[in-house]
C-alpha cells in the first residue's frame, strides 16, 4: 500500500516507518524536522521511501500528497502537556486542526489510522478500568486536542484510533521525557529520584509494540474500522512507586522516595483495559522489564537531556 505518514521522523515514526518499509509498503513522510533529527537517513536507500520537508498544517501540501496514497497515518503532533502549554496555538493547529484538514480532504475510500492517547481518560475511578466506552475526561490541553482529533477522524469514518498508553523504549529520535524513559534515565545518571504523588497509576507500552499495533490494524482494517482501541501492556498498569521498584530490580543502586509535601502538576491517574484490541489478536511482544534493560543499555550511549519534548 502507499502510506502517507505526517510527523514520520519523530519518536514513533522513526521506528514505525522502517517497519512499514520492511513489509513492502511505499511510505512518504512529511516532517518539519523541528528537532534537527536524522533518524530516517537509513531509509533513504529504499526506493519505496520518500520524504518531504514540510509542515502538516500546510493545506496545499497536504492536499497534494493525500491524493496519491491509500492510507494516512497522522503522527505529527505537539506531544505532552508541557510542550502544548508553552505554545497553545501551535498545539491546537497541529494536534487538532491538521487532523481535521486530513479528515476533510481524504476520500471516503482512504484509510486513516491515528494515534491518540489514553491521557484523554484524565483521572479514572479508583480500581475501575477505563475501557473504550469510558467517557473521556482530559485534564490538559494536550489531552483535549487529541480527544478532539479523535472525534474528527472517527466521525469521518473509515478510520481507526489507537489510544496509546505511555510509550517507552529506544528510538532513533529518542525522547527522554516520557515516564519510563525518564525514570530509567534518572536511575542510570543520577541514581535517585524524588516522587510526587507516587500512587498515581499509568499504563505503558513499548515503542516497537506501537509499531506492531499499526501493522496489525493495516492487516485487519475492515474488521477494526471506525473504532478506538486502547493499546498498552495489560500487566503494566503501575503506580510510579511500582515502576521505580521494577527499575531497582535491574539497578540495585537506584534510590527512590516519595516527597512528604508537594504535588505533581500532572494529575493523570487511571487503570486501562486493553482487552478490546487483544480480542482482535494483538498482543504486545516486549515486556516492561525487557524495555528497562534496553533503556539501560541505550543510556550508556545517550546522556543528553536534549532528547526530550519538555
């Protein structure tokens, strides 16, 4: 298939695009390369790969590219609450308006597979799993923009939304600011962390399983279309304290403690059920402990906090 990926040189795209190419798909990436990354240079030898340096909000550019592709995967986004809060206009124009642009201009026969986020659940009910039927309750601008984008895509039809858990793992365009990546980085470089509200719970998913989830949708699109799906590790609905304990198993010198005063500005706290996508035959392949081991190796190479969106 011919696949258009906006933001394809980012954290997820830099893993997903080579996977799509390895499956024999033709891939066109549109990315403004705002971080100066060169994460897709190894793809350039592949005749099925092309890249356009441009902005996913450029209506003329997007219209011209959509026409020649079968599938659109809109990854371009300002990801994370801190980044969105710093530039609220860009957050809305990239995370919501650019998605609406695709929804308006794609033909009814074209497929759209979009990553959203389970950040949209905000603060869940204690000990109750958030399913795809749970009302969305975003508590940050980032969450709000992604929920709005999901409505635009699913309302248009012939689309799938993947509500991703907090992603972790090494990528050619690395991000250290994501929770597992951040905690392991602190464990390797600082050997300690002070937690605020360590009982807050999140779900997690390895970046290679995120790429596998997109491939799974491509293979099963007609059976999955017009629905949202949570994508996470069912055995990794963990509190911050539990996550630190898992890291300490591999780095015994790591010290963590919960601050007696103060609070986390990020109030997300939820349990997530991934049963719906699992029933379609998708199962993650990379566990949390394996990902932590990978990150420890990776941080012997990367020691620079420029690899973040904060």
